[in-house]
């Protein structure tokens, strides 16, 4: 989705945007605190492009290569990401590119934790594409990740038991406590609907890339997934080990 993005050697170059220096500050903080699940910020080249480390590995929107053991590892990486971000002191004047207003602004989140942004190797999991990073909450990020990594979609043609086991593995890896599991249960469908609302609004306003994605049918897919998640709320509650009672 980023026009002008290229690989040169062991680096990735992308056009600098208003929020690029804020993203660089976050990635530099990750490096300083020892979080290895993100690229390194390497400054800017002679053409003014943002330079990031190239992460070698496998990337695929389909998470089928990730079994429950690997999904637990994904959950652990997301937890480490959030823990590392929680100690980040946001520089004054920071600019972020957040497409959807989150439920809260507790820390700087990725906002697109999904298989298509995860570089996989046998020993390392690295989240790329931090262009949409910005204020958010752990559960906001985690609910989105659950949608993509389980995935919570009828298109995936997984059995309810299989989807439940995958959801449980991801959340167990993250180490979410019982109270937050109940809150996550409430958020799963609304987080998915927020993507549908974004694409619909973008289509109505002619705003790109959302209008193009709507025309390609992605809006309908997010709506279908929202209904799918709603219809199986009791199943997800059981997988998360919580009561099927909406929290306040």
C-alpha cells in the first residue's frame, strides 16, 4: 500500500512522512530496551527517504503456517511489544498516523498486528510496517491481532474448535488476565466493525486507500467477519475461560 517503497541491500527505503520521525523514535526506543520484534531505524538517505533494516524471512497473509505453539509465541511477542512501548516517553510534538480512533490511548500501539505484517523465521518473529503506529490500548491492538491470526473469519473455513484453540493459544501466549479477557471478548466484534466503518467512510469520501479497498470487496469481508464473531460469542467466551456476560 506504500508507493515508492524499495529494498536496497539489507535496508528498506520508504518516502518520509510527517509521522516518520515519531516512528523512528519508537523503533529506537525498542532497540534501546532490547525488544527485537521490530525493524531498526537507520536514519534517512540522500533522497530524504526513511531507512529501516530489512528483515529476512517469510511473510504471508495466510497464518496457516502458525500452529498453536507458534501462535503462543506470537502472543508473547505482542506482549513484549506492548511492555516495551509502555516505557516509551513520547517526544513533544510527535505526529502519528492512526486511521481509527482507539478505545483508549494508554501507550503507542502498532494498530495493524496481522500475518501480513509479521516476518517469520524458525527462530524470530518480527512485526514490520510501523507507519500506522500511534496511541491506543493493549486490548485494541490484541483484538485486531486475534482477528488476523486465528483468523476470526468464516472465510478461513476453520472449525469452531480449531478457531477456539488458536484464539486461546494467542491469548495464553500474551498472558492476559481474567478481567481483561472479559473486556477482550466484548471488543472482538466492535474492533472488526471499526474496520468496516473505516472503509465505508473512505468509500463515501473518496479517500484512498480506503475507497479502493472498499471497491475490492474488503468492506463486505469485514462486515461478514463481524457477524461471524458475534454469532459465536459463547464459543469465544469458553475459549477465553470467561463468562459470556458483557462487561460494563
